[in-house]
């Protein structure tokens, strides 16, 4: 197994750097959102496009809002993957205007977003599983709401829910982490010390797989309220649970017409939450890079990704599929 993984690692490394040696599909640009599962998706897609379809792939590090703005203004990058559409107000407009084409549910189970407290905190203080309980006991959650970084789609939605919750008036401060890594580290550190923690997180992730968390009760999902909460200038912020998120791969219309074979592969590329959670847990346990996590997926789920390829690409990658 180690040899096979090493071999695949070499191929992945070559694929991410030597795509310009081929010319079958030309130049392709793809987002790499700044959270772990998205980076794994991008690494897997980049490898398959480079080695299977001979594309010259450029990876574009970004986040949701800047990526959508770039597509709207410049038509680039070609591919947006692990795009959580529930809080990108322009996404439906770009699809309706024919600028974007949705190809697949890249996380087939959808994404889960919520506000959480650690299991040990819920066991000791069951009242903290409600907002009213937290507002009555802000010290028991450390007086902080740990939130996602600025620029993420959840930033605006969480801020409007926070405004509507009355948490600030009760003495809870909204603290935005600088990156997804520090947000995850905050949960790990709290668990290690068995200290208070309250904040936003999502699945699939290695964090929620490793650290048992309990959702804080919110009013049921309300489409109108959630839509308004996704707007920076929402005039009437309200409380609403997150819907199960639509997490997609979308491409520009120009790309879908220019590279139909690659678009067809991307339309089939989809991960279950269980698959992604396993990959991310392996990555964290082994302190592995995103590229190494992609190699882990490619090594252990050959039947899955082989089914995404056309006959020519499957032949090019036949050595890895044996």
C-alpha cells in the first residue's frame, strides 16, 4: 500500500506541475477555496484533468465571494468547485443569465452548517443547547461566539443571525477567526482543556468527525429570512437555521462549450460526506497535505473516480487503476 500511495503521489505531483506538456484540452483554471475539503476536491479534479485529459491546469486560491465576483466581472476562473450556493446571492443570477452552468452536487449529501457547543458542555449544562440558555449564561460559553473568517459566505449570514439573536446584548462577543485552520484549532484546544466553546462549524469535516459537538437549537429554516440574512445590507435580520446546503461544481458557459469532455467528467465528480470525512480524518491524523489527501482518495476509491472518466482518460490512467 505504501508503494502504491508513493507511486500515485509521484503522478499527482507531476500532474499538478507538468500539465503544459500536453495540449489536448488547453488551459483550464479552477478555484481552490480556503477550507480543507474544497482543497481536496480541487487537488483530485486537477490531477484527473491533467493526467486524464491533458489539461494545463491553473489553481486559483480564493474564497466564495471573491470567486463569484471574478466570474461575474471577468468570466474567470473556468471552474468553481465546492461552491456552497445557499449564501451566494449572485449565483442564481449568473446561472439564469447563462454565465454559469451547474454541473454536479460535488458533495452528494449536501453541506451541514450550524452553531455548536461541545458534547461535554451540553452534558454538564443542557440549557446551553438553546440560545436563551446561552444568553442567560454567557460566561458558560466563554463569552464568545467563534465565527468563520471574513470573506466566507457564512460571514454575512452568521452576522445577521447574530444581530437577531440578542447575543451581543447578553454579553457574548462575535469573534471572527482569521482562517479555517484557527477556527478548527479553537475547537481542538477547547476539547483538550475541556473549556467552554460556542460557535459556527460545518460538515463534512475532520473536526466534527473527531470532536463530538451538539447543535444549538435555532428556529426552523425559513427561506425568506435566510435569504435576507445572506445579504450584507439585509434590512430585517432574523433567526433561521441553515438549510442543508447545495454544494456544487459550476463552470462558465464558455468552458462547458470549449471543453465538453472535461465538463462531462466534472458533472460526474461527486463525494459522499462519509468519503470526504474519512479522507479529512486521515489527513489530520497523518498531518498530510491537501495533495497527499487527494492521493489517499485516489488510492482508496479507484472504482469511484474511474466511473467519472471517459474511455480515453481511463486508458491514460489505467496503470493507476490496476
